[in-house]
């Protein structure tokens, strides 16, 4: 087996011999070129001197041989080298015979070993060195014996052995020295080449190693790329699956909502109607329970739907201008009855810097307020529940985005400190016993918090267990101006009028003061009825007075009687307005009052009451303003007579719809699907169509589009959609199809009345 070192030695030898071949070729080519003029001289000399003819022939022969050697490069370089060396020796021998020691022969003999060394191999150099010494010695002996005498052309040349020995010594020394030097030089050269080969090989190996590593890394990279692509593919599939699942969930929610709401509509509506019929007390209780359970179920369904929508990121906020006070008052309306049943004071305080109208989602804002207010009323046994609204940003001009800060404060059971952070989590309640006592799903706060965040704000709570809680939330909304609000704020009749306010309750007093100041009245508040009476007795004059019903020391009716006694002499007694948080039962002694208002007092009701009282002082007694409940306005049909068509496929809902309309004084016709609607419309004109959206054969949307396209302007009915679909986009779909309005199922009597009243304007 070859050792690596010998491999590199061979490599070096190979390189050297390649180099020698090149050097030989260059030498031969150069010699051939030089030989032309060199040969020309003796050949031309031969023309004049016939003695030189043999020399010229010899030189020409030598030239031809050199030329052939230069041309035929395929011949083994060793042979060519030795032929060249032989020519050198031949020349040397001829020179010796002709010129003896005076010739150029010693140079040839010196040059040939060197050439052999360089152009053939070191060994050939040694051999040639030997040959040179031999030729020199032989020439010396032969010259000494006179063997060249007849050949010599230069008879003066020295040829005695003494001379030969003398020059021979130097000659041999030179040959040997040069041999040794060349040998050393070639060894060095060989080693250098060996080292270089080794370095090249090592470099190549290192390069190979590097490439291998790069290849390995590249492979690993490719592998991880493949893995990555696999993961991405899996992720895509997972996302698609999730998307599909989400879509399926939404569709399921929509249809579930429809499926559950439709029968619920029947249950709630029918029990509502049943409660308005004569029932035994037991039957009334049963019906009431059914009605309450239905309401509760509907609330839970709504909560779950809202929660799923928020979770799926599909809750979209509406952006429309609305009257902020109206929104808050309508939310309070919903809870006023429950609050008054528990004897709770319910108050609304809007700071003067709060814009009257903002742009946003009125339904969702109302939902938050109803949630918080509902909890506050639910968890408070005595005391008060109040909403306060302020503006956390300064400089309110129209279209300024303000950060509205709402506080819903109660004096209820409060929340222990360690539960404060958890109550905003979904399905979380303070403790299990709370659930049993108060019921609820634990979703209300989660939904409210997320809604406030969707409106650009946040929600938090402050609470002391046993003392009460304050739920705060903020929303961002641009301020705007609504025409009708502007009208209301222009109130010349009230300017500068003195308003006596008698209420032991501080929040209520503040609300009334702020309100009065807004109308440029001069509020004079009293916390005690005796103090108020004292003021009247001392002759102080008021243009109007608002008295609270429930006060310690003396109630509102009693105070009114006392005031009337003091004023008995006066022609124009102070008009009195009674504030009460309970429904009114007792009819005695009410003639003192110009008006009765139920707390929480709506700004519009208070305004109307004050203006009425001032203009018709004492003349008219308005009936107490009802707190809530589904009161049918039986005069609606009288006020706004309409031909009504009810489009509804479900039998129960048909009956319910007809009954509700009947209570309002309308006798409606029925169509069970879109095709029937079109038929009926062809037969006769209808002013109003209550249109269910989902119906067999032709749905409400398609029917509406056909009506809008096919009938002339004077035969176009007002169309109100009725749908159990609660998902986002339903309203838009109805409006886009050409409907005028939208009420959701189960039908809320008030909502329907509102939608119909629009037609009377
Ligand atoms: P629920 O439907 O149970 O009322 P919420 O998310 O609205 O669900 O409320 C979660 C829990 O937070 C309630 O069950 C109650 O324990 C507590 N909580 C909410 N509001 C109040 C409050 N005003 N006073 C006391 N506890 C409250």
C-alpha cells in the first residue's frame, strides 16, 4: 500500500517530469532557432574553403537532428533528451579532435551533464557527468599519444598531458560541484512541490469537509423547510377547519336563535295576552310564572348569543347619532318598576359638560346600562341606585370625540375584595349561594365589559362588601347635535323661574338642580319638608315646586296640604308637582298637584310637567306617569287608522300578532307567505305590512323586493320586518330589501307601537 508521503513524492516527480518535458521543448525550440544562423556560418564558409565541407555537413546534420527533435514532440522525452546530449558529446569529441584543448569541447562536456540533470533526470545527470569525465580523460590520453595529430586544424593548441591534467582537474571539480549543487536544488524543489501537493490535497480535503458540512446543513435546512411546510399546511387545514367550524357555529346560532325564539314568541306573547284576561288568582300566578320564565329564558338566550358573537369577533358596532339622555332614560324605564317594587330610589345625573347627543351604538350602550342597572337593582335591598355620566375629556364641541364616563352606583350587598377581579370573567358569580338567591348566568358583566371595550373604553368596579358597589365604564364617542334636542334646550318660558325642590334624597336634589339650571331656572333646594314650609310661611315666593312623596317628618301629600293652608289667601297658589317612586293608589287629596311624576324622572316628562303646570296653573291634573309594563295603546288605531296585513307562517305567531294588533284597535288580514302577500296586495291596498322574514315558498325579503319593484308609488305599503333572527346584518338585509323598519321577535308591544306611531307623523 502506498503511504500518503510516497503519493506526494510521486506527485512531485510527476510534476517535475512534466516541467522537464516543457523545458526540453522550450530548449529544443530555442536551439533550433539559434542553430539556423549558427549553421549558416560554416555552410557559407564551405563554399570558399573545401576543407570545411565535412564540418559544414556535420553541423547541418546536427541542425537537422535538433529541428526534428523540436518538431517531433511525441517521441519519448528521455530519448529526445539523450539524443540532444549525444549531439553535445559528438560536437565535443569533434572539437577535441580538431582543436584539442583550445576548443569549446570542455564547455560542452560541462554543459551536457547539467542539461541531462535539468531536462532528463538527476540520474541521467550523474551518468552524463560520468560520460563527460570519461570523454575528457579519453581525449587527454588520445591527444597525449598524438592520435589527433593528423586531425588537428589548430596545431598550436596545447595537447600535452600536463595541460590536460591541469585543466581536467578544474573541469572535474566544476562538474562534481555543479552536480552536487543541482542535486541539492532539485531536492529542495521536489520537497517544495511535495509540500505544495500536500497543501493542495489538504486544502481539497478541507474543502470537501466544508462542502460535506454545508451539504449536511443544507439537508437539515431542507428538512426543516419540509417540516415547516408540513406544519404550515397542517395549520392551514386547522384554520380552514376552525373557520368552517366557526361558520357552522354562527349558522347554528342563527338557526338556534330562530328556532328557540319562534316558540318563545308564542309562549311570552300568549301568556301576556292571557294575563290581560279575567283569571283566578291561581291561574294568574301560573301564567305569571310562565311569563317570567319565558322572559328569563329569552334573556339567557340573548346573553349566550351575544357572548358567542363577541367571542367569534362578529359583534359589530353601529354608528348613528342618538340622544344620550333618551337612551339612558329608556334603560331606566325598563327597571323602574322593579326598583319601585323594592322601594329603591332610582336616579340619573348627567353632568352639564356631557354632550346631549353622540354617535355610536345606542342599542349596545343601552344593553350595558340595563345590565349594570339590573344587577344594581337585583343586589340592592334598600337605599338607592343611580347612574352618573360625566365627560373625562375637556372642550366639548360638536364632533369632538369625548371619553364618556358612566357610573352605576348602588347601596347593595357589595362584592368582597377578593372577588372583585373575577366577576368580569364569563359565567362567574360571587359565590354559589348568590346564584341560588339571585339567579343569573354570570355573563352580563363579561358582555358589558367587552361591549365597552368595543366602544373604545373599559370597565372596572369599586365595591365595599355590605355597603354597595360602583361599576364604572367609559366609551369613546364623537359628540353631535340633533335638531330635536336643540329645540328642547330653547326654553324661554322657564327662564328665571324659581323652582322649589323638596327632597330628602341628595342625589335626587342634585339631579333636579342640574336639570333646572340647564333650563335657566333658579332652583331652591330643601332637604326637609319643614324647612320648605318655613320658607313659604316666611313669605318667600316660588313659581313652581317639586315635592318628593316619601320623606321623613312629613310626606309630600301632607306638605302640599300645609302649603295650601299657608297660601289659602293667595289668588295664584304655587303649582305643585309630585315625585313618587311607587305606583299611586290613594286618590284622596291629590287635587293639590298639577302633575305626578314617577321616578326616575325623565327630562322630557319633567319639562312637560313644569311647562304644563306653569301655563295652566292648577287647572289640569295629569294622571300619574306609568312606570313600565306592556300597556296597549287602545287608541292607536283611532289616532292612526291603517289597513294592516300580517305576513306570518307560524299559526301561533299569527294569532299572537292579530291579538296584539286587536288590542291596539286594528283588525288585520293575514298572509302565510310572500306569495300570499303579493296576492293580497293585488286585491286591495294595505297601509302597513308586518312582514315575517323567514317564510316558506317566498320569504319576506323577496316579497318586499317584488312589492317595491312591481307596485306604483301610491300603492306602496309601509313595511315593518318582524324577525327572530338576532344576528348582525339582519337589519341591514331588511332595509336593503326595501323595508322601512324592523322589530325583533318576540314582539315587544312598545317597540311595535313605536314603529307604528312613525306612520302617524
Ligand atoms: P349575573 O347574570 O349572575 O348577574 P353578571 O355577570 O351580571 O351575571 O354578574 C356576575 C356576578 O357579579 C353576580 O352574580 C354578582 O355576584 C356580582 N355582581 C354584579 N353586580 C353586582 C352588584 N351591583 N352588587 C353586588 N354584586 C354584583
